[in-house]
C-alpha cells in the first residue's frame, strides 16, 4: 500500500524526475500504473482499488533510499528472491549494485543520498589509523559500488 502511494507520487510529482539507465522504463511502467488506478492525482481515493491494481499490474518499481529499482530479474545484479506470495521474484536491495545495474533509476533524493554515502565512505577510508584489513577491504568494495 505504502509502495503504491509512493509510485503514484512518482508519476504525478514533477520533483521526481528520474535519471539513470532504467529511467525511461520506469516512466513507461509508472504511467501505465497510474492509468490503471484511475486516480486523477496522487491522492488515493480508494485504497482497495489501489491494492487490487498493485496485485494484478504491479509495475515492479521499488523506490528506495539510494536507488529506484525498476526490476527486471534478467538484468538484476543482486540475487532476487521469491516474493512473500511465492509467485514472482523481487529485488534484494541489501545487495544492490547501483553503479553497475541496468535496473537503476534515480530520483533527485536518490542522487543526494548516494553522494552523501560516498562522502561518508571516503571519510572513513581517510581515517587514521587505517581500519582493520577486512573492514578496510569492505569499505573499499562498498565505495566502488557507490
Ligand atoms: S541490483 Fe539494485 S537496482 Fe539492480 S535489481 Fe537489484 S536492487 Fe534493483
């Protein structure tokens, strides 16, 4: 339900202009989703209808802090897992590779969050004394992914 409301906001709120490799696909899916809900704007006037449309015509767009995942399991660089209903795969955001994955679309908020996280990692990598080897390697790997 919360994701459905967020998706409606993405289709109607002009602050959420998407960029990135999957931006066009996201726009197409979200426009289709918005038409199917039949709502004039982003205000949900019928939560049951939104649930039904989401269950039948899920655009498989997953808004997140760092990326907006426009999910296509064939292109996913994370390891998609089965949805709670067992019928379809869903992305694994904890394994997201935002710099490499072609399923990535970015809102302005995503870009800001990614840049902030990269700054944080840079700061930790410059801290002296250097962190223990495994932690340092993990930070470097994480920084490359951002
Ligand atoms: S790697 Fe990230 S963007 Fe790509 S499918 Fe997985 S969660 Fe989505």
